[in-house]
C-alpha cells in the first residue's frame, strides 16, 4: 500500500458519497491529479472539517492506497483560500474543470501544479483573465503531451513572420493563410506572443481563445466544458 504524507495540493472538485463522505479530485505537486475518498468528513464528529476541503485553498494532504481512489488520512490548511469572486472565480472554476477533464489520474505533473498555482495567483491579484487563461491552456496542453507549434510554419519549418497571417491546422500547426477554407486565421504576432509568453495585442486575444478552445475540444473528442457556457454569458453581459 502506498502512503503519502504532507503533499501540497488543491481540491479541484468534491461530491457527496454515501451518507457522510466525499469523493475528491485533487491536484498535487508530486502526484498529479489524484482521486481520494474523504471518509466521514460530512459528519459532525469528523476530525477534518468539511469547509477545509474547498477549492482554491492551499492544503497539505496525506493519503494511503492504490488505484483510482485512495483514502484521505490527513488534511491541513497551508494558507488562506485565495480571494476570488466574479469573473475571476468563474475563470478559476474553468481551470479546475480543465484539469479534471484533460489530465489523467496518477500522472505526476509538478510543472502543471506550478502553472496552476501561478494562474490562481494572477486571477486573485486582478491580472487580465483572458491572457491568464490562454497561458494556462497552452501550458496544460504542453504538459500532457500536446504542445503547440507557435514559432515556425508546420509545412516548411520557416520562422513565423509577425506581420503575416496564418491558418492553424489543429493536427499540424501554422501554415500560410490562403483562403477561408484553410480554417482559423491568426496573425503571426499572436502566435509568437504566445510562444514567448508575452501578452499579445488585445485584438489578438479572441483568435487565441478560439484556437485553444478548438485544440481542447479536440482532446475532448468534440465535447464541451460547462465553464465555456458560463464565461460566454459573462462576456455577453459585459458587452
């Protein structure tokens, strides 16, 4: 039986199980996404208060067991929950849904944990949500083996020209734009900014959002995410 102690982690999702327990999806620094059974935590006599196991609060968790679901043995707060509200909270919930839907369980991703923590911190500090999400989507796809080609043409290997326009072929990368039948059109400057981790021009952000959403949908076999609908409603209400 595997036993883990004091592992830095965040709860991604929790749901009731049986009368007094919870099923948790958590993202851990050294173990990736892990499924845990938190037995009895909904009972008044539980040694682990239910409110402790909330999203966006840094934790140190201990568990034991093998397979898809291990048993939570200990949980301690490792800091205050990050202050998130409004659009920033919806964006943070989107991060959680992305990780749950795309990242396999028990596959270590320490760099993804760092990217997730940085994205939460940026959202809580008021950084632009759109750019924060694009950076995390790019990093998540890279960490699970689907990194984007962003600085060279897929067919020729030639460096991208910031002033040129490109079609991004989802299974290959950018090629010179010829017509609407080529698919999604982006400026070279947008792709290069994403490659260099430099915030792009605001006019380029919608195109990058469409690109990354298409790549994520491909990994979901065309399925959608609940957070996309919620975020779309926020954008519509804000004009």
